[in-house]
């Protein structure tokens, strides 16, 4: 099935594939794989408003990595915290300890992955998968066939720091790591400076993108030349950088593919310059979680629109705490409304709509049973339905919100609009802990002499306003703490 062109501002639904399928198997009292997910489940996961589904963690897991995850004290403790009744069979190995870039047979294999992609395409939705450029599992074929692709160490290194090195088939390999944290004990570090490894990774990506429409690239900044050299002391002896070579191969195979980066340390502009379509906006996440001053959030959202469309925005994902464990329900929904109506890639995490509170380690294949928060579910359903109705399409821009002499609370309100040829929407959010009111400035052509209907799609309430008054005085709004309006605006004939 031919898909419509990528929208400028897609909504991405992340699904933790293994635990999601385990839940479905329990619900339907049979083994469910990607090959035979019921249609009604795909209808929910890929409902109108969703543009792409990220099936996180489909690649073949490592038996060696799973054994390490069971025996490593820190990993075992995290698994018990999330799943108190955990047993060895639940520890299937990390989604980011990849043995092979083929879909794990436990999830349905390559045939199942193809069936999932087809099911999504039938609903007009694209498939996103993972790429882990920095490391692979200890039982990845490259370990035996191409040890030159890796950062290696010595027996002395292993004895000095056994948590950072691993001996495999008589060779000491460095474990993968982020330079600011301890090494990941179940993965081996690839040598991103090696032109042979770069060529092999480019070939691997060319293969992966024949099976998906987007790749989320794990810890993408770790393989930048200067970062890799600072971490490992190895200077790349080829020009151009790791990512441009990889992207050239991927886009030659699938010109429409999108590459999204998990990225930190203010290196997002570097990654975009090297060819990424979008990078994590972790600074916005931190500002929202830690309730930064609204003026600080406003300044963040005043960045040029072209840059904002290179961001991936979220309230939670598999690396962050569940939003329901961090926010009160009202704040969660107001924050999610903001994130899902901003430009760029917006990410909705499976289970977020149900109010799940437990962040499940990526090593587990089962998650705890949690009750569905029906109020949160209903609210998120309304938000996604609104997006399916035309929010996130057309032109986006920030709107001014004015106060008056004895009212400065308007500074606590943020507002923006989406205007397309077929729809107009206005979003107003109060992310502060105090009530706020103000007048939102709308300078749309065609308001004069007309009546306007503002339908709040979040609560199902409508307001009629005089267009001349809106043009002259602005649209008056008043919001309680941690509340939002999402208006669909209809301009009526005189």
C-alpha cells in the first residue's frame, strides 16, 4: 500500500514490543506475535492521529546478555523493583544488546515484522525501528568474524576493571559506555573510528531500512568523531563522519526513510547538520518535569520553527520515568497536550494513556499488571482524536497573551495556533501552579464581522464569540493550574 508523504510534524507511538505482546498473549489466552496481532489492537495502536509506530526492541536478543542481566546485581535489583515476582524466564535480555538485526523469533521473526508493517500501512501508519550504533551483544557474529570492528583491551584492563571489560573467545573487549557513567556490562564497544566498521554499519542500515520507514538511533552522539576520540582516544582516519556515511547508504536504499536521534549534551545541532531529521528535545522535557519558569519554557518554544521541526518531544519514553509516577493527573494531561501540539516529532508512549506508573527495564519480557486509569485514558483518547482531526497540520506559530494593569497572571499562559486550508486550532496551556487568565491575540483574516465558535476538544464545551471583539480585545481565557484548552475554531457566516 502506498503511503501519503510524511507529515512535517508526525505523532509517533512507541510500543515496548516484547512486554506488549506478552500482555496480548494473556488477554487473548494464546501466544500472540507480530504475525497475528488482532485487528482491533492495531486499530488502537495506530488510531487516527498516529503517523508512525515505533516497535521498540524487535531485534534478536542475546542469550549471553540475558545471562548477564540475571546475574548482575544492579540489573537484577532494577528488574525486581519493576516486577517483584520476576523469574529468570522474564529476563529476556536488553532490547539494546542486539545479537542480530533480524526480528526475534519469539516476537514472530521476519515474517511477523513484515506482517506488522503491512498492518500499519493499511491504516496509513509508518513503522519505526531501532538502530544501536555504539555497541552489540557479546554473541554478535562480528565478535568472531570481525574482532577488528571493536575496541579491545588487555588482560590487565580486565583485572583492573572487570565491570568495563569482557573476555570473549580469548579476546578482551571493552564494554560499551557513555563516558559519564559506568560501562554497560552486557555489550561490547564498537570502534566507530574504524572505516571498516563504518562501512559494515552502513551496509547494515541499508538492509534495515528496507523493512521500516524510520530509525530511532540509540545514543547517537556517542559515535561522533570528537566524542568518540575523547572517550576512547581513537581518531577517525576517514573524513565526513560516521553518520553521513551511514545515512548515504540508508537513503540510497529508502529515500523516504527518517532518522531520529536520541541525543544529549547540546550536540543536537551537530547531529542535524550531519543529516538527522530530528533529535530528542531533552531540555524541554527537563523544563516541563522540573516545572521551570514559564518564561523559560516560552523562550525555548520561541526558537525558529525550522529548528523546532528537528526535535522529538515527549513526556515519557522507555528511558524516563512513567509520567503518571512523576506528575499529578492534571499536570500530566496539560503537559501532554502541550507536547503533542508543538511542532516537530511528538512521542506518545504505549501505556501512557492508561496511566501506567512502572517503568519497565528493557531487559524484561513481562511487566506487572496495573489498573487502567479510565479518566486518563478518556482524556488521551480525546487528545489523539483531536490530532487526527487536523491539529499538527498546516502552519504553527506562537501567540501573544496579554494581561492588563492589575493582572499579570497572563505571563503564566502559553498559546499557539495551527492553521491549515481546512482547519484552525488554538492551544492555550497553564503549566504553572496558580490560576491564570489573559487575552490571546488572534489576527486572522476573515474574523471581522463574523461569529466564531471555539470548540474545546478536550472537554466538549463550545463558546461563541464576536469576531470583531476577538480581533480587538483578544480571546479571553482563564485556566486553573495545570490545565489546557484545545480549541477547534469555526468562523461562521454573518
